[in-house]
C-alpha cells in the first residue's frame, strides 16, 4: 500500500477538465471551498488544475490528498500527501494523514507505537522551532500580513438565535465577508475565509485552514447569547487552559458545543491527535501573544461600537487552541438581547463592527 502511494497521480493530472482560466492559487482556493462543501469530485478536478499550473504548491497537494481520501481513493491520497511533505517538510497535517492512512485503524484506547514516538519527536522539534520564530517575531514587533477570518458556526449549526429569529451563523458570515472585502480594498493585509457560505466546517478544521494559509492572525467571529436577556455588550477572547471566569467558561462551552459532533466524526475516521503534542510548547506562546492582540481589538470595540465593552477574557476555545499563530475570538454583542439583536440586523452597525476589527488588525 505504501509503495503504491504515488501511483495514479500522474494519470489524474492528465484528466481533461473544463475549467475557467485562473491562477494556481485561485484554483487551490476553489478546491478548498469545494472540499468544505463536500463536493470532492469537483475538488479533485480543480486541485489537479492548480497543481498543473504550479507543481510546487504543497498546499494544493495537501488539499488534493484530503479530497481523494474522502472519495476513498486512499493510495492516491497518500501519494498526494507524500508530495505535499516532499515540497514542504513542515506540513504536519499531511505527515499526520500519511501516518494515519498507512497504519491499521486503531481499536480501543490509543497505544504508543514506534511511529508515534518518532512523530512526537518531530512535532517537538517543530514546536521548538516555532517558539524560536515567535520569539524572534516578538523582538521585531509582530506584523500581520495574512489573516484568516472565521465566520462562526454554519450549516446545521446555527449558533445562537435571537428572539426575532436572527441567527448567529448568518450574522457572522456577513461580518466575515464584509471584513474580507474591506481588507482587500485596503490592500495592506491578505485575508482568507474559513467558510464562504452556509455550511458547517468542523472546529479543528478551521485552524487547520489557518495553519495551511500560514496566516499570522486568526480571528473567529461570533455573537454572544445568554439566558438572561439583559446581558449585553462586546467581548474579546483568547485561548487559555483555564477559564478566566465562570462567565468565560460558559461562553467557551457554548462555542465548543459543536465539538461532540466533530469528535464523533474524527473517531470514525481513526484520527490520532498528534497535534495535541504541539500544545505543550509553541501553542502556549501563541496564547500569550493572542492576549496582546485581544487587548487591541477590545480597545477598538470599546471606542467604536455603541455598545458596552465587557473586556477581555480567556478560556479553552477549541476553535482557537490548535492555531499556530495568535488567535482570538470576538463576541460582537448579544443576539439574545432584543436591543442588540435589532442593532445586529442593521447594515450600519455591522459596518461599524467590521471597521473596528479592520482597525484592530492595522
Ligand atoms: Zn458562536
């Protein structure tokens, strides 16, 4: 199985495809969107095109591996992942996938194997290198060039819903799109979206996307909710092992609630949590750095939004914890508060939120 890994790839690249013209990057981006929409057949065609245009794109190979794997074309998928690792030895995700796909499915509790030990060692090395890089960046002053914007929830996961029926998932998507447009127009920072439509992306997948884009900031956009309809205002969160307050723990539980679905899905796929190892080193440095970013963003919310500032908090947010870059989660008001739900309906208020976030990035 392992030696046949690369077979089939060349044939695949020659497959005739009728597609509009575009750059390799655009095709890869389209491929990623199709994977998120679970349209794996079209994703394979688009990604093959991306690779034809740029055979050095480890990103496109990694995505191709994911699409092929979903189609059950395991040998070809392993071939694509191997190519991704050849082009970029630092591609932990593809290495993890090769590992998962070339060993027997795990049954019962996880046991340590030789492969695990080797993987653990290389993950450690990578984490150390990452920590060094972060320290170097901190010395020079962190500059954001690429930001990944995550619209919270989506698809079956509507997020919180207001009394008048406004859904968190649609507000976050609109805010994310507007922010993307604003940043593109300003031209100082490149931005990417974890979802561009009303579909669900697993929480862990969202940071995998950020890591693949090599973003230097990850922003997850959410709208808060509380049984107490009087609760109102904006908050900024970053990741920490322990919640900074009971309320922070409650918000994290709310935002992590799709997790039970994700975990079931991962168990079915025989996932090994190698990335968990990474948490011990570099991640914690990222978390500290995220705290500094959180201060800046909440300052903008405080001065630019006509709602109360509830300050900065930290808790264990699953969507943030695996990011290899500073990552924050914004709660831009309470959808459960009728006054703020009405505000969130308004284009003018949404524009204010977007401007505040854009200035926070700058
Ligand atoms: Zn949310």
